[in-house]
């Protein structure tokens, strides 16, 4: 399918995931984010185009960097930002997710950012509210803005995404970041590899366009980008790896192991990092190769772009 030049570049009322987006819709959000990268480096960062709008960050699952990033993004755009913390949520008192959605909607917010431990919960809330909803991560399903910020980081560092060999390594099974990146990177023409031990390699990987590798050296060979994922122990029921020490020995990213990748390989990690478990400190702190702190910066820019684009209709901008 080709883009209709008469249609909006991003016609969706919500951003619930990357799956189903066309390449030009993804590129639209990345292009919009570029202006906010430069704006974020100025001494005065306030823009004000969301002045008078209310943004609710409803995080029913603990978060630090994602919540902070969305809060900074909203405030730089001038929105009135309210954070709903999981610990104080009425869900802890027995309220259903549907009732929570209706309560939030009754407060007439202009945009809601939601993080939830259950896959599909964000989509359910989006059906019950009258404003745009941004998915900040739901269960094992998706984390769309993380994939967008990863793509923006790659594009700025490498100049392109199409044709690059991207190895996503680690706990693929439990990772919504991996799932969103599979959708995004394959849509933009990258060769995507999923690298993990068999116990952490889901059956659906190849259906998402990625090639599965259960050997770290083979998966890294000739890679342009290596994206490490943490072991999500909080989502594991049972023993998926013998120990973190054994896991690092077989799948941890070290300088020696990185030699199998391309000479100008880019190292990434969505955070938080477990140093000495999935990545060695010498690799994480490598100024030339590591883009981990740059990913954090790109996160604010991407989230500003998404907030701006999704609220344009409410602001009377087509």
C-alpha cells in the first residue's frame, strides 16, 4: 500500500503499538522528533503549544525513566501534567480497570499516557476515553515510544535504518521492547536478529520478521547495531537460566564478544542496565560505540513529538 497524499501523515487517534503502522507513519513521528532533539539542547526548552491542555500519566506499573521522560516532554510543551502513581491507585483498593478508565475520562484530560502490567490493558482504556492515549508499555505486548526512540538513535548515528543488521539480544521472551522493535525495524527495512538462549526465545519471533539465533557469536556476526535487553526476573516464573553468572558467560556482551560485530557497531540498551549480567561496564561506557545515554535524550524528543502529533486535532490543527 502507498501513502495517500491527501491523508494526514499520522491519522491515528492513539499510539497503542507499532504493529499495524505503515513505514511512512513511523517516519512521520521520527521526523517530528528531530526538531525536539535540537530544542532540547537549547538553554530555554519551553515551547508552550500544549498550554491549557491536561496530560495524565497513569502508571499502574513502576517506572522511573519512562515516567520522567513523559513528564519532561509534557512540561516542555506547556501541558499541565499530572502523575498517577501505581501505589496510590484505586486499583489497589479493588476498583476495576474499566472503572478507573471511566474515572480518568470524567476528569476530561486531553491526553493520557498509560503503563500497565497487563497486555491489552492500554487498548481497553483507549476504548473508554474521549482523548488520545499513548501506550507507555503494557505487559509483554508493546512499548512503542521505546522503539521509536531506539530508531531515532540509530537513524541519527547511522544515517539510515534500511539495510542495517540489528541484533536484539537477551530476554526476548518477556520483552515488549523487543516486540515493538521487531515491528518497527522490519517495517523500515532492517535485517533483524533475535539472539537468546532457547528458554528465552519465543516461538513467534520469526513471524515478526526476525531471524532467531541461540548462539551469541553467530547472532552478532557482522551486526551494525547490537541492542541488549535485561533479564526481566520479575516476569519469570521458574528457572529460565541456570544463574546470572552463567547467563553472562554465554550471553553477556563483552568487548571480546563484540569483535564479531561490524567495525563501527553501535551498542544500545533500553535500560535499566544490569551490569555484569547482560552487558559489561567496559562496553556500556564505551564513548565511541555506546549510545545508551543518547537513547535517553532521544526519548524526550520522541515523546514530545507523539504528544504534539496526537493532540493536534484537539488544538484545532489538522
